[in-house]
C-alpha cells in the first residue's frame, strides 16, 4: 500500500515537472501529437518557431488541437496536393511529405511501409 502511494506520487511529480518544462519552451501551441486518422504523428511548434503564427493560423489550422482531424480530410493525398502540412512540406519550402515519413510519423504504424 505504502509502496503504491510512493510510486503514484513519483508518477504525479514527473507528470507535473514534464508539464512545467513543456510550458517553458512553449512556442505558441507547444507539442501537438495527432492521433487521427493514424496514431503518433508529431507537430512541434518549437521546430516551427522561425515562422510567423499567421503562416499557419488560422488559414491552414485552427488554434485548437484535434480540430483538423475532425473537420478536414487529413490525408497524405490532400497534403501532396498542398493542403495542411503539405502547404510547406512540398520538398521546396520544407522536406516533402512524399518521403521522410518517419520525421513526422514517430508512432506505431506498419513501419515497413514507412522506409524510404
Ligand atoms: C507551421 C504551422 C504553425 C505555426 C507557424 C504555428 N502553429 Fe499553432 N498550431 C499548428 C497546428 C498544426 C496546430 C494543431 C491544429 C490541429 O490539431 O488541428 C496548432 C495549434 C495551436 C494552438 C492550440 C494548441 C492546443 O493544445 O489546442 C495554439 C494556442 C497555437 N497553435 C498557437 C500558435 C501561436 C501563438 C503561434 C505563433 C507563435 C503558432 N501557433 C504558430 C501549426 C502552427
Ligand atoms: C510533414 C509530416 C508528414 C510526413 C513527412 C508524412 N506524413 Fe503521413 N501524416 C501526417 C499527418 C499530419 C497526418 C494526419 C494526422 C494523423 O493521422 O495523425 C498523416 C496521416 C497519414 C496516414 C493516414 C491518412 C491517409 O493518408 O491515409 C497515412 C497512411 C500516412 N500518413 C502515411 C505516410 C507515409 C507512408 C509517409 C511517407 C511517404 C508519410 N505519411 C509522410 C504527416 C506526415
Ligand atoms: C508554413 C510552413 C509549414 C507548415 C504548414 C508545416 N511545416 Fe513543418 N516545417 C517547416 C519548416 C520550414 C521546417 C524546417 C525545415 C525543414 O526541416 O525542411 C519544418 C520542419 C518540420 C519537422 C522537422 C523537425 C525537426 O526535427 O527538425 C517536422 C517533423 C515537421 N515540420 C512536421 C510538420 C507537420 C506534421 C505539419 C502539419 C501539421 C507541418 N510540419 C506543417 C514548415 C512548415
């Protein structure tokens, strides 16, 4: 019982510390992890901090995590046609969505399909 409480306290403290750290280098909306339609896709505001907020908000994305997955056709085909992430990730402004799968897909997928 005592052990459970200690373990839970540690988990809680790590969680709090993590959230504080995440808030510290919060460049706009912080780290976004998309779970739909596939799990484990990352978008890090900090890695896009050279850009202006208005490059993405609110034409490409609402300032509301999860809204693109709800409202738009959030697919690779749409991105290849210049929608959402594909507005920049076209191999010109930034690395292409036609390759580099694992730069964005860090989560579980059928990785055999992701090798370049
Ligand atoms: C390169 C594109 C891009 C830039 C630049 C950008 N954002 Fe975002 N932002 C996103 C995306 C993508 C999401 C998630 C939208 C979604 O899930 O539909 C998001 C979400 C957000 C959210 C919501 C976070 C949440 O947890 O709900 C806020 C707030 C936000 N951005 C603020 C900013 C601010 C402030 C700036 C400028 C300092 C900025 N963003 C710059 C792409 C960008
Ligand atoms: C610039 C970042 C980025 C790159 C590079 C990228 N993806 Fe995606 N991918 C996304 C985002 C964002 C979504 C939609 C959000 C989600 O599904 O969590 C997505 C969704 C998907 C989906 C589900 C929707 C659909 O189109 O059927 C598949 C499958 C997929 N990606 C495969 C790939 C493969 C294979 C590659 C490499 C050829 C790749 N992706 C490269 C960001 C990327
Ligand atoms: C307004 C332009 C723009 C949009 C929209 C955009 N990106 Fe980027 N992204 C960039 C630029 C510029 C870089 C840095 C240059 C490069 O790596 O090619 C970058 C870098 C990245 C990186 C590499 C970070 C690293 O580790 O260095 C990832 C991952 C990424 N973007 C994912 C996404 C995803 C996912 C989306 C859509 C939700 C998205 N980006 C939308 C411009 C954009």
